[in-house]
């Protein structure tokens, strides 16, 4: 029983670490996407003629921000 304690502790700590990393990355991605969306709407409100260009850049920026969360998800589940 005593010899299983370090293995169990390592498993619990790695699970908490992976969950924390995934949570931070998810929160960062969510904040980034919200910020990009808000600024895109603000830019279109100031200049409605730039709708197509702003929308394209906003979608690319949101995809890059979301990729951070996907990398963290892959990293969190690759350790288990």
C-alpha cells in the first residue's frame, strides 16, 4: 500500500495541473475572442464600408486565439 502512494500522488497532481492549464488556456482564448469581436464591431461601426476586410481579419484572429485552447486540450489529454 505504501509503495502505491507516490504513484497515486503523481497521478492526482498531473490531473490537477492539466486541468488548471486547460482552464487558463480556455479563459484566455475566451477573453481574446470576446475582445476581438468587440473591436471588430467597433471598427465596423466607425467605418461601415470596411465590413468585409474587418470581418476577414476578425475571423482569422479568432481562429488563432481558439487554436491556443485546442493546443492546451491536446496537451492536457496527452499526459494521461
